[in-house]
C-alpha cells in the first residue's frame, strides 16, 4: 500500500508503516527527525500522487481548545487552519485518517469518528486524540494499561514544548500500521 503521512516530521507513523512492509513517506515543512522517505515541503505538492492511505496530523496551534482563550485574537489563523483541514479531509485519497486533539474541527467541520487515549495503546498517559476517518474502521485498543498521568498537559514552557506535545505515541503508530495497513 502507498501511504502518505502528512504533517509528520518525527517519522514515527511513517516508520511503523515501513516496518509493516508498506511504501510510506512522511511530509512536513520541517525536516524529518529520523532518516527515511520524507518530502520536506507543502503537502499540497504531493497530495494527488496516487496514495492509497493518508494519515494527516495538521498543526493544532490555532485549532485546539486548549488555546481557547486566544481564539478571539486569531480568527484569521483559525479560518486558514480549518481550510487546510478541509483540504486534507477532501483529498483524492481513498482512505484518510486525520488526527488532532479536542479542537474546533468538531464544531466547525464535523465531530470526530473516534477519540483515543495513549493508555489504550500501551502508554500510561492521558491525551485525548480525535480521529476523523474516511473509509477506515475505528482503531481497536491494543494494550490497555493502568496509569492515567497527564504528562503532556503538565509540560512546563520550553522552546520545544510544541514538538513534544505533537508527537504520536509509538503504540498508536503501531496500531495504525497493523490495523489500517492490513485493509
């Protein structure tokens, strides 16, 4: 299967699909953190290149409800962010998963098809992650663990806080590759 991982610099989801034997490539404006197939540039340049599946992680900076207190000050940025989400959801790709935290996508576009937590996939943490799905089943939890630490929520301010908060948990990446890669 030919898979595009949009808006991913970490390579975690890409590598999970590569390890499962798929032709996968990540794409982001940033360089990849881990060597591997990566297009550094605008996803619009390659979105129509015949992908079978796209997993998209659009930036949540102007979408996430955790930043609701700044919504009035960034209305134009929200409009642009929502237009980008619509572009991804309407891409000419048969199977699509769009991932984001609890956000205004739910009220401005549509409710998510599923909300998952890291503790359902082997990580003892909480971080509600919404999935908007097109022609894909809901992810089935693979390893429910005890522990419900809100580590990501409690991160202190730092230069790379945004980067840490945006990374996909390995257990979730592996579940995506195993469950959606087998379709």
